[in-house]
C-alpha cells in the first residue's frame, strides 16, 4: 500500500477568463496533517473543491488517486461515500436545528417504520460531541453556539460520516486564541486515530505548530512541499515560498504625530436588539487625526456592537450617549447620516453586510458613495469604472476585471473589495472591524500600508482586531473592552499581550 492516501496530479481548472489551477500536484501521506498555504486567490479552495467533487470529474483536467485508486467524484456525496469530508470556511449548519439534527442531517438515524429514532440520534450525537470535546446538550439549537463550538459540531458531523480525509478550509479564521488552540489539539488527536487532515490556513504560526507537511501554492501552481517534521521550517521560510521573496517586516513603519481630536463618544450605551441587556455600557473613547486606535476584546465583549451603533445606529436599541465629530456634537441616526458625517465602518462580516455578492466589483466599490459619481441625477458610468479600477489597483484586488462578480472572488479578495468601497467614501474616521481576517501575509502588509497612508493624510482609524500582535504592531493607543465596558486604555508602548489580556478578561462574568 502506498505511503500516500491522496495524490492529485497535474490538476488544471479554469473558469471563464481565469485559470485558477495550472498543473497542480499534491501528495498527502496517510495519517498526516498537511497544510496548504498561499496568497489570496492562489487557488487553495478551488483545489479542495476539485478534490471533494464540488467541481465534478470532467470539469477539470488531471488525475486524482485516493487510496491507490483513480477517482473522479460526481459530487460531494460521492466523495463523502469514500470518506473525504470538506468543511468550508463559511460554516453550513442550519441555525434553528439542534446540534444532533445538524450532525445527522441527510443521514438520519431511523428506527422501525422509517421514523427518526430520536433517542438514538441524541445518544449518538452525545458520543460524537464527547469525542470532539464539546460539552453541550445535543438538543441545543446551533444558533445558541459561538463559531468555535459550531466548528466542533461540523467536525462531529464529519466523524459521523466515517471520515478518513478531513479537509478544513481556514478553520480558525473566525476563532479566538482559546478556541483555535482547542481545534488544533483536536486535529492532533484525530491524526493519532489515523484520520488524515488537510488544513488551509493563513495563520502561519498554527501551520508551523501543527502540520507535518506544508504545500505552498502560488498563482495557481504548486511551488513546493515542505517537510515540517524536524521543526526547521520557519514562518519566514513559508512566506518566501508564498510571495517569492522575503518580507522585510510584518508591519510597515509610520511616523505621524497625532493631531486634533476627530471622534469622541461619551457614556455610550447600547441595548441588545431583542434581549433586555446592555451590550455596550457607558463607553467613552476618542480618536485623533493621524492616529490608529485599537479596540481589544474577547468574543462578546461588544466591540462590533459599539462600532456598528456609532455607525448610524446600525445595531442595537435605546442607544444613549454623545457623539462628537471634530468637537461638534452630531446625531448620526442612520447609516446615510453617518457616512455624510465622515464615518465609515468596514465590517468583519463581509457576506452579510459588507458586499452585494451578486454584483460586480464596480458596483460594490461605488455603492456607499454613489452621490460622488452622480451628475444631474445620473451616475457617470465611466467615472464609476475609473474609481473601481483605482480601487482594484490600490488594493491589488485579484479579479479579471472590475466587471467580475464579487461572489466569485476568493475570500481574501472579497475583503479587499470591502476596504476599497469604504475608502471611496473618503471618511474622516474609518472603523475597521477585523480587516485582515482570512487575508494572506502579503496582503496584510498592503492593508497596513493603506492604513498608514490614511493616517498620514490626517484621517483617524479605529482598528478592531482579535489578533493582539496586529494591534500591538499597528496602533498608537489601545482600548480594552470587556462585557461592554471600557476596562483600560494605554499607549502602545505600555501594552503587552499579557496586560491587554488581563484587561480584556476583567469583569467578564459580571451580571447586569
Ligand atoms: N466560481 C468561480 N468562478 C470564477 N472564478 C473563480 C471561481 N472560484 C474561484 N475563482 C477564481 O479562482 C482563483 C482562485 O480562487 P480560490 O478561491 O481557490 O483562492 P484561495 O487560494 O482559496 O484564496 P483565499 O485565501 O482568498 O481564500 C481566484 O482568482 C478566484 O477569483
Ligand atoms: Mg479560499
């Protein structure tokens, strides 16, 4: 029996106008954790969709050998029948169904007479939950779980299908450090049970920590496969493969002296839209021109809720407190008013709020500032294209043209479209909510460079990020938020991961 459970040879996959994969090869050893990395749009997700039959046999060129046999799957059921299970980055659970129902969806546990055997369903689900280390009741609706736990439910679901090769596409992109560590541990345990894992990730620290081999893909081609076993492969080494050169630094330097105050909120409180509790509790903060101010907090601390409520009350109810722009109190009660007042908010949730996925790059980039393109009530179409082209160049968006539909771009490139859209509104204050989630290292550097350019132009930037090194690398000053309250504020020179963490967990279990 071959040492390899999977060999993909000479895979070529094209879409109209795009060659996503060109003669790509991948060899995965039995029982290893194999990481795939590469820049946004390199072709990682496409390769895994070819493997799992999302793109069926016949729609690509090349050969796939699984377990010593040539295979060509007609669809995802077909690959699952062979034990290949893919967990996509956008989790696919049904929110209002229970954990157990989700696990056995399409694969129901039935008793005599064909009725669903709930006792068996829940009992088997409970056993699977134990095996992934999730301590939840199987009848709990999935909507009540955070993303970290949902990810574990997806894995439990994969295990119920007798998985032999588990594919995880950016599994930790939306997870905090604690949940990520838990997931990586689980992958190690699965490996010990003989399950092979393929993991796509932009988090190079995780890759060096957990993977046995790493294949690097660049521009739709395989660059190399690195043996990670002896610990000699560093993050810098992987980056060199990804971008074809060394990256001098993770964060570009900046020398801007902050000027006048641009944004201030005082005693800002926000109530949950349906529940009777405060998600932001008397928060006060300010940002000056030329300054990057970070907001650190754990999941549920109220960071996004704070930002969205400031952005024209796009979130919450009973919002109270005062909002000042350049020293003048304003009421931005709608998103349109917020934009008119020079506030922009680039969302972390690009699928739901940030983009119109069925529209093209051009339409998305111009959407938040159409009035700038209007002449006597008509949109100047040529100008719109120029603006979108400019955005595409500035952000280095990988799309064949600005007429490309955004939903077909790779995840990281969609995120860049979100940024291009808000930059075009030319805001005084730009609030960036997890702007580099799912973004490759090279593109992160580009985004940081753009942030520096903005503050050099006298703009104010608020950066919400779950990655403390990113806050420490990019901010002038950092606020910490816990349970909706500002628990600390410090210049970056005084901040460390440890003291931030301490403030982020302060009054965490406070009952209000
Ligand atoms: N359905 C599609 N139609 C047209 N083009 C597509 C489609 N899916 C992917 N592409 C293109 O193929 C290329 C590879 O995309 P893919 O999603 O595989 O990248 P990726 O490596 O997963 O990137 P990311 O890290 O941003 O997720 C990109 O240029 C993308 O725009
Ligand atoms: Mg992808």
